[in-house]
């Protein structure tokens, strides 16, 4: 069995052992989960908002985790951008990566500035990983180390991505989430973002090229036993 197949089987079982059953959902499922948990989750970044960001089912995936009662307790999403002639820095500053109508966004006062030089070199097929949320009773269980890797690996199998990126609030990075999620590169406090309806944030950038994504999975698979099971996540990822 190839590396990615072995990883998906292991990761699905590891999540189940922590009380979470993972499956794929729709962008509407993600929006509904966000709205239903506004007490512990800020509004979605417009990258994943169909009305504001122009995202489609063909350019995104949504991963939903449910507990034994069928309640949504975790989420994660990914969106592919194809930037052969431009870069993360340009697409973020122009707000094209966030909004289907960047002119209207600028008129509202939205903006994004990335100061790290690496943003000019992140191009090609770039996956934005985000919409990460864990219900309070499922935090501290190390789900991030599993779910984040599933998202990156699935995006790679679906789109043959060159880079994966994530924007995380400075406080989230300070709490160690970026490291637990497996990002090999972290640029701290390098993003000033104002995006409706999310609001204003000071963020860092987590990123990794796909060769490091695969190396990370290989290292993990060298340390764990892989069960022989079937799962909806593994089955869809391998087709």
C-alpha cells in the first residue's frame, strides 16, 4: 500500500480512538456549523464563503468530525488556488484570494498585508488550509496533529498541490497549534488582515512545500502501526 493510503487508514482510526468520526461535507455544512458555534468560533474567513469568496465545490473540500451522538465537534477545509504567474503576496494584497469582488471589499475597508519575503515565492498550485475549529470538549486531544495532516494529504491527492498554507492568529501560534498541525515553516506575526465578516486579525503564516508534506507523512508512518480497515475519508481520498 502506498504512503498516502497507509496514512489515511491510520489517521481515520486515530481520530476514532479520540472519539471523532471524520467524513466529507459541503460548504453549506461548514457555514451552518460556524453559525451554530459562534460562541467559540469567529466568522469564517471569506476564502470559504461561497457568497463572498466565490469558492465552489470544485475548488474546495470540507472535513467534518462528529462525536458518537452525530454532533459536529471539529471542522477543517481546504481551497485550491492556481497562481502560475502570480504569488501569495500579490493575491493577498489585491484581496483576490479572499473575495470574488475585491473592489467592493476595498471599499468596505478590508485589506491584507504580508510582510514575510517568502510570500513572493509561494505560487503555482497553492492550497489554503483553514476553517479549523474544535468544540471546547474536544480541545487538548491532539486532534490537530491528525486532522491537519489529513487535510493537506487529501488536497495533495486531489490537486497535486505545490504548497499548503495556513493563516493563524498570533495567539494560536503562540499556543503551539502550528507545530502540532505539522507545519514545517512558520512565519510569525507577518500578516495584517481585515476581512469582512471576520474582522481584524494579526496573523502568522504556516506553510510547507509538498516534498516536506510527504516527508512528514513518511516520518509519521515510520512510527505507527497501520490498521487494516475501511473508512469514508480514506476511501474517497484514494479515488
